[in-house]
C-alpha cells in the first residue's frame, strides 16, 4: 500500500468514526434507548452478522460504543454452573475493549473480587456478577463491580483510579444491577445494594464530590437518569415508594414524589413530554407519571396518573407520547403516556419458546428491538398499533441474552452470555 493510499484510508476511517453516533452508556445517549440510525431488521447466522467475538464468561451488562471502541464486561471463575458454582474467592471480572468495526480485541483488564460477593443462588443466578454496563466519554471508561467498587480506565486500558462503595447486602442478597453514568466531570454510581447511597466522583482524579444516602435506597436497582427541567439539570431515580429529583452537582434533593409501588424497583426512570415515568414494584406493581419542574414534596401537586401496567425489569422506551416494553410473560405492551391507559398488550409470536425478557427495548429508525433471554430478538413497528415485523435467532448460541443492544455506525451490537455480535 502506498503512503498516499494509507493516508486516504486513515482519513476515511476517521471520518466514518467521527460521523458514527456513540452509544456511550446503558441505553445509549441520555439513557433514552433511541437512535436515529438505520440498522438491520433481520439477521441469522448466515445473514447480516459482520463479526462475532467469544467472551471469557457470562454477564447481563450491555455493550457500549465510544470513539470506535466497544466495551463489554463479564465475569468468570465462579458462578459459571448453577449446579456447581465453585469457590467464590475465585470470582473475577473482565472489561474487554474491541474495535467496533472489526471485532478485534484491543485489550482486556481482569479484576479479582476484593470482597466476597453474595453467593450464587436465587436471583443472582438470573443475572450473575456483571450486570452493570460500562460508561465512556471517548477518553475514559468507568465500570462498577459491586463490592469491588468503581474503576476508571483510560482508552488504552490503564487504570486511573478505583473506589470502594461499600460491602453491604440487602436481606434479599440479589447483587448489583445499576450502571454508572457520567455528568459533566463526574462519575455517578447507584450503590444502593452496597451502602444504601449514591456517589459522585471527579472522573479524572477519583476525588469524592458528594454522597447521598437514604433509607429508601435499598432494593433500588435502576440506573440514574439526567434530565433538563426548568432550565436546570436534575438526576432522577425511582426507589421503592418514592421518586427523587436531585441536583447532580451536589446530590441535594430537589423534589420527591411518593409512589404506591414498593418492594424492588428495577426499571430506570423514563422521561418524555415534560414528565418522568417510574415503573416496577413487587408484589404491588404499577407505574406513575410525575410532572417535571417541582420543588419539595410534589406528591399532591405533580402526580399526573397512577396505573397498574408495568414491566418488572426492563426500562420502557418513550416514543411520541407512548411507552413501550416487553413483559416477562411474552407480551409486548404499549401505554399512553398522557393518560396511563393501556393501548395494546399483544402476545409475541414465537417459532421457538415463549420469550422471557430482562433487556430493555431500544428504538432505531422506525422499529423497536426487544431482546429476549431465550427466544431471540423480536422486532416491532414503532407505533401505537401492534405490528410484529420479525423474530431473529442465532441458532448456535443457546446461552441467554439478558441485555440491551448498542447501536452505532449503522450496526446493532448484541451480546449474550457467550459472545458479542456485530449485526450490520
């Protein structure tokens, strides 16, 4: 290859990467689960799979893409077999960095668990020890490993700092699930399981910025959401029986809305049309809509509706005044975000098993992707009328798909307990 050809190739590659929308955190830009890009609607082992990369272990974390690099976490050494989990002292986590275009592994960092995690039983067998997705900003990438804490690396894989966020457990001992987020110069982590607190650190130095504690935080598994309300940014989090709006720069509570739904809260807050929507609860399950822009206790003034329609684990996606998700019992559901009324609840047609869902839906172009744990990915038309467009199965991969895909550069990146796939 001539020097001129090499320069041209590098320029084209840089232009391609610069034009590609990053998917830098759980559920993509802003945590909305929405991309304007067009990606394939159908795929199989012989169609539209650009590359596949096997992983050293399972995990329910979702892949992210930042500046042409794909990051994904998994775990190994313990809890690989439900019947014989092994020695918990051997548990280790992996952060893997791949070239997003080719799937070539650039680097891997392995971290031995610093403190004993909750044992591999009960609901931990449903999601394991790598359920928190990474977050990146093109220069640094942060991961959260439960009782081992939060770790930040640069894009070459050099560890910059790490912080322990507590080693407690709730009485359920279900382990961690929430993903870290970035806000300006801060890394913010929901460590409700480890210490009943939210933490913020300077992303470059690891210096503590603030800590927000609360008795309502245990059993809160959602990822915080940043939203603009009334000319200011707020950090939103749904908790058992409450929704919080915090100042993300100080951690101070700005507003609180009571909710009738307690127990465990897994979905993140969804935002749209000037409202925040909170979901979940067990055994009493439901959803509420809260008008944004309040101050203090807004339970009486800003609660718009209360409905008994909700997913259990997935975070719904908001589109044009409607909320969409897939339930654990094989149904696709749509809610009118203005009224809380159910628009449709339709059973997904499956040519294999009845699908079960942990992953949150994402929308790209004019379609919604619903990744099931056991029956492939279902594709719906993005509208308030139910229309199933397809079911995509990778037949050779019988492991579970418990995470949401990333979308960048015209590709959908799908991850299972076995591998990462680039679909394009």
